[in-house]
């Protein structure tokens, strides 16, 4: 008989005879859980908060050293679930979430949530992830933005940030670039042209110039670290308003170089107005708002390759999702998807003749949603490529921009420019009416973007942009870099902070958010949450019940994770 007389000897003996070793006792003060994800899903904190793999999870994936069994690889179809446990109910305490994250540079779907514990019915919990919001009407509003949010069913009042200019009829496009919110306007008056403005806080907007002489900047997207915009002559009569006397065509794409400098990147065939802009598989794609229908891929310089359109119909809003680029159309109430080579028609939304136009996309809880006209309904892409009715926005006729803001699924509408929140079971709750311009047929809550922990929504015909905050969140408004990166998020009282590779990249303070009770009684998800399931690799995931110092976070980012 072999007798092991020390702890080390007992561990060596267990390894030698092929028996599992016990988890170590907690070695770090305040360490709630630690999942190295190196070949298994066990918690190494000593608390026994082991995760369970659901769906497709590869636990033999290479880690930071390139060796197998060093990380968990997720493809958007799986996650790790940690059963509910009192240790995970952190209440209103300070906390730290951290992980090593690997993402690819060229992706064909949102990257998704790293850690999530959020109850959508109670609107309570937390989420840390990398968000892309595309197809928010014509813009890719947020691209690869690291976001940390907490909520306890709290929300702010709606506030106006004013009009970007006196002549603004509508902020047609919005996107966040290099930490700032940009808006592209429609300015229909004679002698005016669509311009781009940067939000400087409050009601202040800084003029960044007019890319061309057409009356609208219709679309925005960030690609390869630069802001790209599309231009067009918007037919204002389509909103039952007097037609614009400016008949200068747009249909061109421009790249922003700072100040008021715009570089012409070429015209999209014979297009007079650009519709959607979106990045898919590392390439920038664009559509044509009006006839002739067009779909184009940017090749650099001023060169665009004209590609086939879905059965000759126009490509409008576009969003990457689950390996395809999805597109709405104003020619029929269909959605089509593009795999990089050809299109597949996903049929009429709601049935033949029910909807004649599809307007916008949003990914919520990992599922693609589309907004429609004239039923004013949202539909979800279900298993088997079926479209499931998710309910109508009050008595509205058209669903405009949609976006998930800090766990809440928000949608704008026409003809009243209402904003709604999805509460489940086909129920949409009216939050507010943003545009109350009298004596007009149509008012639009047109497009949306998240910036600095807030949601921004543009309106027609008032031209105002409104803002609102759900819970509290901090967002790094720059494209998250590819490869292996260390990520940490902390809550210290009312302050939220984000770190990448040991350096603070974003912070936000929201009064009284330190009192938010984040306990949900539900499971903790690794690689999933309220936005989208994660696509990439994860390792060394940790939760602490206090806010680590900047020095401690730098030490974690420099460690091997062992």
C-alpha cells in the first residue's frame, strides 16, 4: 500500500493512478469563480461553480501559447452555463469580470457576449460583450464595441440633443467612430446639402462638412478603422412632405479623414442614392436606395464591383448574421441572404402580400429580427428559416430602426415616431413619442446608435436627435482589435470601467447605479447573453466580488492565466 503523507504527494498520487484531482481552495481574496477553460469547464476557485457545455463548444482549442486544450472555442451555436448559485448573486456589491478573448479580424456575424447574467423580464443583471449593431435602417451604427452594462429596471427620461443644423429634416445615418457619435443629415432646402456632424455633448454638434452636393448623407459604417458614408438625393415626397428642390444625385461613398475632409471612394454604378452600408467577411458592401437596383463590394480606391441583386430587387438595410449578409427590400416584403457568392430568398415576411417592405434588422438574444411595412410588426428568424411574428408596435404601420440597448430590445416607428420596448410574448410597450410636429402625415423615429452608455434616436420631420439611458453601461467606442486580448470590467460604486490588455479604455459614471441589485437567481452564461452568442475563443474567465485595482488588472493581463 502506498501512503501519501503530504498534500503535494496526495495530488501526485491521484494523477499517477488516473483519478481526478480536487479543486484548490480559493487562493485569491474575493475570487468568486475561475474557469481556465483549458480542456474542461471546471471552476478552479474551490467553490465548485462548474460550467456545463451547451451546444457546440470545443474545449480542445489552442490557447494563447498555440497549444491544444488551452481555450474554449465557440461558434455562435453554443455556450457554457453555470447553474444558479448564491455565490453568483453579487447584489449591489462592487465586482470585476475578466477573461482572455480571441477574435478574428474578418467576421460574418456579431462577435457576441463574453459573460451574461441578465433577466429580460425583470430587466436586471449584467452583460459584458463585443457588440455590432448593423442594419439599423441603413447604417452600421456600432462595430465591434466592447460593452459592459448593468441594470436593475432603471431608466432615464428622454432628452433632446437638438438638431445638428437648422436645416436638418432628418439625421438619416448615425454611427460611432473613434469614440465619437456622428450623424449624417438630410437638408432638403435649395442650396443646401447633406452634411456630417459630430456630437460634442448636450445640444452641440460640430460640422464635419458636406461630402457632396446631394441633399442627404444616407448611410454610415466603420471599415478598416475609417468612417465611410453614402450620399443620395432623398425623395422627401416619400415622407409626404414637399419635394426637395435639390435634384443633385448622390450614390457615392466617401471616407472621412478628419476635420471637414472627405475622400471620394467612387460611385455605385448609376445609383442616385446609397442605401445600406455594412462590413461582411472583411469587405465593405453597399446598396442602391432607388432604381436601378444595385449591390456592390468595395475593392479600394474608387473601385466597386457590381454584384447580382436578389431576383433583381433592391438591397436596402444590411446586417451580417450567422455566416451570411442579410438584406431587406422595398420592392417586396422579403428578406434575402448572401453567402459571399450568391443570394437565397427567405420568402415573404408574414406570408404572401402581408408586408410589402422590410426595413431594419436587430440581433436580440442571438436571433435575427426584421421590421416591416405596412403591418408595423417585428418578425424573428426561427429554426428552419421560418419567420415568427413577434408582435406589432401599437397601431403603427412601419418599424424603423431597431437596436438592443443594455439588454432592452428597442424599436422606432412610423407614422407617430413612437419608441417601443419589447417585453416578451409579442408585447411591445410604448416608451414615448419623440416627434410631435403638427399637421404632417408621417413622423419617423428613423435610426439609432449607442454611444457613451446611451441610446440615440433620430426623428423626421423635426430633425431632432433624442437620447435615453437604460440602466448603466460603459462602451469602448472603437473597433475591438483581433487576436488574443485581455478584457476586464469593473463596477466601483456608481462607476463602470473597461480595460483591454491592462489599460483602461472606457469609463462611465451613472448616479445611483451602485445601488443596482444585479442578482437574478438564474444561471450565469459564459459565451452568451442578451445580445448574441460568442464567436471566438475564451480562456481564464474570472469573477471577483470587488473591483480590482488598475495594478491588479495589469498583473492579470500580464499573467499566463495559470
